[in-house]
């Protein structure tokens, strides 16, 4: 009996000793690591050396969920942008270091808000993202009341173009892109289309603007909204086919994100009705690897699929950015990658110009910095609502080629209500 | 119509094991969603990393691995909790914990796979398999997913019927489901039977996940999560007890989602975005009308009992 108790105690003592030793080693290692990087904890302005300050930039990115394909590319873009920012700041003689604090928001509104609140608790005043307009809408009031600067690289809903708030967007609103897409569809001969769109802030606003522009041009359209976040859209696509047949439509306008867009196109490829008409797509699914599957690639050729996306197509800085992303990470820049890159650079320079890590001061500085900044996304000056004032649009297609069998290709541009194809795509 | 039949196959394969596992183990298992996703991702990893286009290989591996995971869940989590006298609610909550943990483990695995291959596994395109034919009949073209779903659901139905009705193991499973204590006293190795049930259930669902990769255009680590509403609705229609009623539920929910919403949209202009609402309404109606799985024992059930006491 005593022996058993002794054995049990001995085991416990050994366990406790092991835990204590592990804790001591852990503490020592942690302290050493913290000392080597210049501080402990999530403080925003930390002295690395007596002269060097660390500024944290929060990023709420869609690393999972409906924009996850793009999110994975963006993670690398952040790395590139932060490195460039630090190198440039150092070259200009600033004794500072910028660090990214990345949180996944799952392309979900509530998670984006939680992330921004988490950044606020860490004292972070500048947040890049969230990506989707519905998410920006949810974080907006919290950001405004806590004076946290939100710079979204991809939110495009015109309904969020609100002056004097703390939300900035390094991309033009969809009021412009809807016109580009409507012009493209009309130019390509579509006269009666079904607008198949996400039932959210982005999809609804885009569909509204598209409908107005397309009908002004003389076309006619009807809307079919689908619920977002579903596991599959087969039945929605079947209803779309039925609608196209009933109305005798000659085109579909798809306003989607990555995963829903890929899913819808995969099912549309199985439909005879939907394979006989033209398809035009918003910028959302551009860059998503799922669209490069043989099913979607062949469908794209069959229906001569074209999409629009915010892009300054003849920008040498974009070409350089693309080349660096490909050579460094083996990744093609998906949609809004260049807008994200510029958002991070602008945030960094605005912090430096403000001279103080304060939301209001950085906001004022951001507007000034953006006026004189020119990056891969072009000239970044903001309009009165905090959106990119000058936004150009490119036309993209899915063509055979590349390591995956199909690839995205920028094949034209939209300029002053005119579509210009720079190369022949579908023969 | 083809979608309706296709979804009936899916819901049969995915929901029958939920009912079977609950009635044998008494665990309302939310990690069921992981079984679907892990099955799908075994196929995705085989395709993306190894370049395999064989659905048979993916299905066999998925059955074994996910079946093993289901057994592991039981041995490591459910059985110890049951031994400590945990209530069904605690078991259900623990399964939710597993659900979340497994989901993020999968996200980590996709990141690791991405690191080594530079391919995006967080959202993966449809897989075209080399060992499943497409079929054409009476002017209809049937996809690989349809053929695989039809064969698999037929196999599952026949195998479950034969196992449960004609074999000693099946009789033991039914005995454990009906009265676990009595089954134990009668010499049935209860633990072994429960582990076997988990293995079969996890395996079948994983095969459903593999077939899903030939159907969906975008496979994500949340694939199973976004199907959980439908799977549980189908299971609840079967009262999580009756395999026959679960099968009816599979056909009913597939019908509501594919024919019902199309009908309502065409004739009453009901937006198609109402589809999840219809499924949810069916779930709530089922819970209310069919005690004891209904809310708080089922509302009519409670009223009836109160009336009887008065």
C-alpha cells in the first residue's frame, strides 16, 4: 500500500519536476527571443534599438472562406510590401521598422469585426482590409468611433462611398466597374441578360448599377440573386438555366467571389442552355485557381467568357510587381493584389508623415501621401469619399496555357466608354 | 431533376451514417461535418500532390483513414466522457470541439501542402477522375458524380441492410442500439461494436466526401460545414433512429432544395436565396412536430403531457 502511494508520489514528483524544468527553459528561451527582437508583447511602437521604432500594421485577410484563393496570394503580397516599405524607409533614413499583424477573417463579417477589435486592443490604429464590402460595412462604425483607419484594397460597393469617415479604399467603387462590364457585354453583342449575383452588399449594389447602365445603353436585364456561403450552387444554376430559357436571354452577368464563382461556372459547364450563351463576369473570381480547372477552362472557351477588373493595364510598375511576385513566390498576382500592395505602402508612408501614431493624424496624412504616390495600381489619389479617384479597368479571359493547363490573361481595357481588345482571345 | 436525384444520393450517403452512429452510440456528432471534408481532402491531396485521378483509390483510403479518425474520436473523447457519466449534451458539445479542432487542423495541412507544392488547397477545383465513366441515357448526360453517387448509395443501402439484418455483427449493433446494458449482459462486446459502428459511419461519409470532389466546383475546408444543416435536417427527419425515415428525409430535402425552390421561384417569384430558409424551416418543423427530438421535448409533446396531467 505504502509502496504504491510512494510510487504514485514519485511519479507525480517527476512530472512536476519535468514541468518546472520545461517552464524554466521556456521562459529563458522566450526572454532571449524577446530580447533579440527588441521587446515583448503586442505594443505598437516599440524600441528595437535606442533609435529604431516598430510600427504594427493590422491586416484582416480572407485566408479562409469565399475569398480564400485570393487570400493565399495576398499573404505573399503583404510580405513583399512590408519588405519594400522597410527598405524604402531605411533608404530615406527613417529609423523605423514596419511589422504586419495578420489575422484571418474567413471572409465573414463578424470575424472581420472581431479582428479589428482585437487590433484596437493591441493599440493598432491602421488596419488593411477587410476584403469584402459586407465586411467593411460591419467594421465601419467601430472604426469610425475608435478612430481606426481602415484601408480596404478590394471593397468596391458604391454604397460605402461615404465622405469624412475612417474607411479608405485603394480601388474605385463598382459604379465605374459596372459601367465597364455593361459596356463590354453590350459591345460583345449581348442585348438581353440575366444578372446572376451574390445576395450581399457587393452583389446587390453591383447588380443595381449594372442594370441601370445596361438599360441606358438599350439592353434589357433581369436579376437573380443567390444566397452566399452555400456548399454548392447546382440548384441555383438550374434555376438560372430555366430563367435564361424562359426569357430568351443571350447572356449571363455573373457577380461572384472565388469559391461561389468557380462552383457556379463548373455547374454551368454541364448545362446545354448555359453553354450556348455568352458569359461576362465581375472581378471577384479573377485569380482563383479553381477557375483554371479543365471544366471551367473549356467552358470559358465555349461561351467566350470575359470579365472586367480594376487594372491599369499599361503600368510598368505593375509589370515589375507581377514579375517580382512570380519570381519570388511563383504566384501570379490575383485581382486586387496591386491595390493591397499600394494600401500597405500608403499606410506606412502616412504613419511616417503623420509623425505620431494617432488615427486622425494618420488619416489626414494618408490623403496627402496618396496624392503624390504612384504604384502598381496606378495613381492612388482618393476622391472625396476616400475611394481611389482614378480607376482604370482591364478585361480578362481564361485561355489555354500555363502550368495548370489554363491561365488568366488580361486581353483588353475599358477606356472612355470604349472597349479595346489588345489581343484576340477566343477563336 | 438530375440535381434532385444527385442530391438524394449525397444526402443518403451523408445522413444515413449520422442516424446509424447516433442510434448506436447516443452521440449527436457534429464532427460528422469533418468526416465529409476529410474524405474530400484525401481525394484533393491525392490529386494535387500525387497526381492520382483514381476515385476508387481515394474512396478506399478515405474510408480507412476517416473511419480510423471516427474510432479515435470515440476512444479518446466519447468513451472516457461516457465512463465519467457525461450527459448527451456534454458529448454533443465535445463533438463540437472536435469539429472546430479538426477544421483548423485541416487548414494547417492545406498550408503545409501549399508550402511544398505552391498549389492552392484552401479552395480546390473539381476533380475529373479516370476510373469513373460518364453515362448517357434517354437523352440525359450523367456526370461522374451522378454515376459514383448512384453506385455508392446503392451499395451503402444494400450493405447496411444486409449487415444489420443478416449478420451477427448487425444484430449486435441493433442490440447495442436498443438496450446497451442488456446487450452488454448478453455478452455482446459493446465497446467493439460501438467502435465498429464509428468506423463504418466515418468511412461511408468519407466516401461521400470523395464523390463531392467530382461534383462541386470549389472544395474548401468548410465543405462539410456548409452541408451540416441539410445533413442534420435529414437525420432529424429520421428521428436519428430510423434508417428508412432518414432515407425519406434525404429525398425530401433534395426535393425541397432542387424542385421546391425552383417551383416557388417560377410561379410565386420567391427568391432562390430562400433555399437555406426552406431547409431550416423543415428542420424547425421536424423538431417541433416530432418529439422527443423536438425543442424541449417537442412543443406538441409538452402540451399533450401538460394536458394529460391536468
